[in-house]
């Protein structure tokens, strides 16, 4: 981190309005965009009084790629690969949100087997996202080893998804009316093996990390928020569930075949960073359970409905909400009846979750701000779009 | 069904929508200058602001606010239309602080001026970008009649139910809602 001279700051266009406060010992600190805890591409302007944060303002746009413009310029099918690049850690959920909204618009029915495959791969992807968050968060807090364990487990998962989709990170597996390829024959077995493996590792993670007194000291009572604050900022996902509201889009606004599965919705009332941590750790188990149910009851049949090669949905609009690893993903598509969408709007959960940060960080120690930032589970490409 | 609080929002028109085909349950159009009053009603009802989306239409910029309660299928959209010349409407960030960034994004992409916004600077684009990338050229703009299904247009008084005979199912549905 580098302390900025106010004079240099004044020449920086994004910082003109962020002038130092009235007292001499106020310090303006530009955290990021290269700071490790900002994961590469987020910059936060901080006004510090000693070690305490007086004001925080995230500066976005370092990986802005204008996906919404691309959506208007490409045909419906051509825009699909973009979805793997909005949130590269939970690409399947974005695939789903876009495919779902276009299916609603065009009235395409998805065959049952495709729905089960979608559920299985999305939950696998959610586990890989949570594992990476877990490793990276602990890395932010100064524990180096857990990320090695997390990546070790994640490797098995990526192998399974690679066999299904052909890629390891930026999946573009969904198509309108189903999925591109059928899963390999050993897919159910590999999923069940992985679930077994992860279940044998989770108690170790709990003993080594979750119950660790240093981690608890860094997380408990840090960055507390209640449901009302989450509602006013539109924070969703584990951030909302960590504030005590057991709300999950998979239950609240059921889509696909989720109503057929039996799974709990973990929530913790404390509202601090530890509660958000616990929600995600519990969700690893929840996803395991959904995967088990999905692969063991997966029906046969076609994997995709017959959608026309050049899709021209009737005029109208549709949105589709999906529970991503970071919260509620909402894709709104408007059609004028032509081959390209008239407007595509992507609602990124991380965008709303990060907007709470300024409120949470006010008055905390700088080191705690890093903990809060990590507990929000930010994926900057998704926020910048 | 249209809930009772909608009347308090001072709607220009309200149209029920089918969740199975649109993902929304209700669309409420309000006058742009009344947007804060309308949204205060939703805040009191416990709605969460999901998103703010702007679209470039022939009639002007349409700003669409997505709301839903925390739980359940109840997404509703509030729409307001502002002209292309000097697009300006009040900011709702005093009611929903989460709207702050969404409005800055609309300012980035469309140049819409949110009056009373505490911090209306570029969010995603650099400050010297110089244009608003999602503003469509005059020829590419479509009107509401080209973008919305007939049922919605009838509910909003933009089309006659009998105007398009070839789609009897939708016309019948629209006519019954008008009677009610």
C-alpha cells in the first residue's frame, strides 16, 4: 500500500472529490488496484484517522468490458459465451440466468434430464467457487496453507466439470432449451466420489480453520449488518443469510427442478464476517446434498429442446433470477422480435454486496476492512461487467 | 391481482404480468417527477431494490426499477420515462442507498441526470470517456409498441384491444382486466 500525497491525488481525476479532511493527521490511502486483498482490480480510497477508517469509497471499472453493449450487438447465441466471463467463479449460474430469461422470452421448454444436469453442474460449480473463496479469504487474513487444501479439492471438481463441459473455468455449457453435451457415463459416480471426498475433508477444515481462535478473532463482531441494511442496499446471497434471513432464490422464487430436492437454507443471525463465513461453509454441505439427490435421480431422455438456429423471440421482455454463489443474479432481456436482444441488463449480486462496504467499513480498523472485504466474497469482473 | 398499495404510488398505469413467461408479476408506470414518492411506498412495504435498468426507446429513456420482497414470487417493476433531451429525474438514493451505484451506472451508459444524487460521477467508465455508449442511434430506436406485448400496451392505454385480431387469446385476457 502506498500513501498518496494530497497534491498528487488532486491531479488524479477519480480522486478530486476525495480531499483530505480538516485535521492534519488524516491520511488518504489508496488501497488497490494492486493490493492482494482486493483480488487484483478493485481500488478503495480510504480516509484514515490513525488506523481507523473515516470514509471508504470503492473505485470500480478496472475490468469493465461493457457486456451489456455486447449483448445488444451479438445474436442471442453469440452472447452466451460472455456469460462465462462475467463471473468466472460461478459461470454456470450466469449461463443459467441468461439461458433462462431467453427461454422465458421465446417460450422454450427444457427437458427434464437437462434440468437435472443443470442443477448438478451448477452446484458443483458453487462448491468450486466457495472453496476458492475460502482459500483466498484466509489468505487475506494471513493464513497461507488453507488455499493449498482448497485448490487440492477443487482440482477433482474441475476435472469432473472439464469432462462435462470441455473447459475448466469459463464455462459456456448451457444452450437455449438445455445443455450442449450429455454428461459422460461415469459422471454420477465421479460426483458421488467427490461428495464423499469433500465430506471427509470438511471436519478437518472445521477443526483446523473454522474453530481456530485467530480466525474467530479476525471475523467475530467484524462488519456487522442487519437484514434492514441488506434490504436497503440490495445485498443478497450468503451476505443476506449471514444477517439472519434464510432467503435463497432457489426456494423463494423456485426455478427448474429445485423444488424436488430437499435441502436446508443455512442462515446465521449474528450478521458479522464470521456469520457469512459459516453460511458458506454450510452451503458446501448443502450443495453436496443437492448433487447427491440430482445425480441419483437423474432421468433419461433428451438433453436439449429443439431451438431454431437463429433465435428470434417474439417482442416482449423477460427476466430470470438465479441463486449464484454470491447472491441473486438477475438477467433482464428485451426483444423487438429481431435476431439480437434489444437490451440485456445483468444484475450482478457482487455489485450490490460491495456497495454496502462503505457503510460497514466506517469506523473500523484498516485490518478489519480487509476482513470485511473478503467476507463479502467479491469477484470484480462480475461487479464491473 | 394488483395490490392495494399501488394506488398510493400514483401510477399512470399498472399492468399485471405473468411470472411464468416474464419473471415479473406487476409493472407500474409512474411520472418521472413522482418517482421518489412512489418508491417510498414500496420501501414502507418492505421491498428490496434489485436493480435499476435504463433502456433507450423512441419515446425517451425508460428507467426500470426492479423490486421484490425478500421472499416469494413478487417481482414488480416501476417504470418512468424521461425525454432524450435533458434526461433528468429525481434520485431515489435517499430512500434506497443501494440505488446510488445503480444510478451512477445509468449516468455512465445513458447520461441520465439523477437530481439530488449525492455523488453523480462515472462509476464504471473513465471520467474522460466522452460519450454514453448505450445510447442508440436515432434509426435503431424502437418504440414501446415494438417492444411490448399487446396485453401490456392495452393495460397501459397505448393500444386498442381490438387493434390486432390475429391474437385472440391475448385480446380476451386484456379485455377482462380492463373490465375489472
